[in-house]
C-alpha cells in the first residue's frame, strides 16, 4: 500500500470511529435492559418467583374479598376466573353476577355507578374540525342509565390474584381517608375533587 493510500485509510477509519463514539455519547434513549426498576435484568430468565403462581380455585360466592389496594382502586378479583375468560362480545359472564339487579342473588358486589356513567365529553364538528365540547380540566359526567359499554372488558382493570412467594418488598402504604374505603369505592362522589 502506498503511503498516500495508507494515510487516507487511517484518516477515514479515525473519522468513522469518532462518528460511532459520538453516536453512543449523544444517545438519549434507555437500553431495553435498563427500563424497569428491578435490579434483575428485564430480559433475563431469572425470575424472582420461587414457585409457580397458584390461582384461587374458589368460585364467586366462596371467596373472601381482598382489601382495596388504595382509595378507589379497582378491586382485585378474589375468586377463580378459569372458565370466565376471555370476555367476548356476546359472552361476558362477569356481568351476569355483578350487574346490580342480579348481584344480591349471587352475593356479589354490584358494579358501581361509575360503570353506568360516561366521562367522555361530547365532540362537535365545525367545518371539518372536531372540537371537544368542554373546557380544560372540566369533568364531563353523563349518567347513562345503562351499563357503559366502555367498561365491558372487566379484566382490563380487575385482576385475579395468585398466591406467590416472591422476595419483592412492597413499600407502598395506601392512605385511606375513610375506613370504609378499604372495602368499597366512592369514586362517583369524589370524581370532581380538585378539578372544576
Ligand atoms: C358466579 C357469579 C360470579 C361471576 C361469574 C363473577 N363473579 Fe366476581 N364475585 C362474585 C361474588 C359472589 C363475589 C364476592 C366474593 C365471593 O363471595 O366469592 C365476587 C367478587 C368480585 C370482585 C371483588 C369485589 C370487591 O368488592 O372487592 C371483583 C373485582 C370481581 N368479582 C370481578 C369479577 C370479574 C371481572 C368477573 C369475570 C371475569 C367476575 N367477577 C365473575 C361472583 C361472580
Ligand atoms: C377501565 C377500568 C375498569 C373496567 C373496564 C371495569 N372496572 Fe370495575 N372498577 C374500576 C374502578 C377504578 C373501580 C373502583 C372505583 C369506582 O367505583 O369506579 C371499580 C369498581 C368495581 C366494583 C366494586 C364496586 C364497589 O361498590 O366497591 C365492582 C364489583 C366492579 N368494578 C366490577 C366490574 C365488572 C364486572 C366489570 C366488567 C363488566 C368492570 N368492573 C369493568 C375500574 C374498571
């Protein structure tokens, strides 16, 4: 290789190296394995679970309610859900027992008023522009007088619990303003707290 050609190769490779170093220094993204708060690598197979989770085998009507995780948290499902999921358009078994007019018969907690209310503001259209018919920070509440289908997918918010032995300390301390909120919700009543 001639001296001139060698110089060009050296200069070029230095330039390329500096480009790649700059790229990693400038990056403002977080690598996948550093996203979670656990000390374990997110994508590693090392699970903190020491055994297979065991879900409840008790049917609705046989289980004991679980204290709410925090004020107006969606209550956890204390009974088994095997055979109840997946929820389908024409097959939602959760509704059968939890719809208020049936709940007493099954001894189930009735769905709360929030599940019969729409909190979505009306949309209006003017010259092709869709506008929200509500001021900023305003809670729009419409009593539907029927079940709000936006709440149809119960398991999106309510989750079954399993018995696990995991060495993960839970430092969260829920502060309930009223003792009754440990067992029941009052979200419909307090929805407008702190907003117009
Ligand atoms: C056969 C009737 C029945 C069906 C079906 C049923 N549940 Fe239940 N559910 C109950 C009863 C009864 C309770 C009260 C605890 C008990 O007695 O086991 C309960 C409790 C709950 C609770 C706890 C309520 C609280 O106040 O803490 C939630 C949440 C819940 N069920 C959600 C669901 C979801 C979601 C489904 C569908 C995947 C479902 N349930 C299907 C009867 C049923
Ligand atoms: C988008 C989330 C979401 C969906 C979907 C949803 N819930 Fe809830 N649910 C909540 C929250 C949050 C609460 C507690 C606050 C409140 O009263 O709304 C709650 C409360 C409840 C309660 C306890 C009522 C009380 O008086 O304490 C029951 C029972 C319940 N839901 C059943 C259901 C069933 C059955 C479905 C499906 C048909 C369902 N929920 C769908 C979020 C949801």
